[in-house]
C-alpha cells in the first residue's frame, strides 16, 4: 500500500473519480475470481499453499491496478495536445518498470512451477502473460501517440497502427484468458459446483467476445475495401 501511495504521489498526483472507480471495480473483480480459483479450482488444503498463492496474487493485483491506472491516465492525457512531456514521461517510465516486473514474475513462475508441477507452472504463466500483454498494449499505444505528437504534419497511417495494435493485443488477451479458463475447468474436475458455474459463465463471455472481435475486424476490412474501391 505504501509503494502504491508513493507511486501515486510521484507519477499521477490526485486521482480522478473515474480512475478511482475503475481501480475499485478491478480490485474486487480480481479478488472474487482468485478466491474461486484458490478454493474452488485448486481446492488448497495447507496454510503454506494458501500463503504462496496469496503472495502471488498480491503481486499480480498490484501490477494489474497500476497498468489500469496508466491506461486511464494515458487516455486522459492523450486528449490534450498541450500536456507537458514530463507527464507522459512519468507514466511511460512506470509502464516500462511494470514490464520489467512482469519479467520478474516469469522468473518466479519458472522456479515455483519447477517445484510444484506443470499445472502450477501453466496457471502462473497464464496469469503473468495476461498482465504482460496488457502492459505491452498500453506501452505500444503510448509509443504511437508520442510518435504522432513529434511527427511533422499529419500522420495518415496512425489510425491503422492504432487499430491493428488494439486488434492483435485484445485478441491475444481474450485467447490467453479463454485457454486459462479451459485449463481451470479441466484441471479442477468441478463439473457440479459453484466454481464450475462461474468458470462456465466466464468462458461463455470470453467466447462471445472473441467472436464479436473477429466480426468487427471483418466489418472493418469490408469498409476499408469499399473505400479503396
């Protein structure tokens, strides 16, 4: 908490109402699903395992919240062409630090997976990949925005770069999350439980999101094709 407060003071300053609300929603949603995961899917029995998973998820939720805050602040700053570069620099520096922290998560996941088995490794790898892709997505969007700010004249290709960055990253996130939930369902063998119901609902949502994103992409290609014709 002290680290998060220090980062807020140095990088962000006072948070806007929408930023606080997004953080609150993200936090409680994360806690709910990880509670289901620990006690419904893994069915953890020992105190040592509970402590291990709680420490792991504490690190993850910190990264997720920081990335969410960076994303919200980037969207706010990008609307104003008069935003000082120092503000962009602080947020981008934090994002790079978050990406390096994700590399540290990969090392932790490799060591823990080696001692606790392949399923644990797969679960931890999926979680670390999800936060890594989210971080990389915001960094790429930031790089495109800063390039546009420092580009002389109008950058006609910006919209295409932004679109394909969003498309590839969103589809990657959805696919990773989908495989992660399928693994949870198969590993836990929890076909008739509250945990299975929650996972099935999330799987249904993710599957429909993948379909919706692909349909949107096909419509985009059709519109671009018609405009070029």
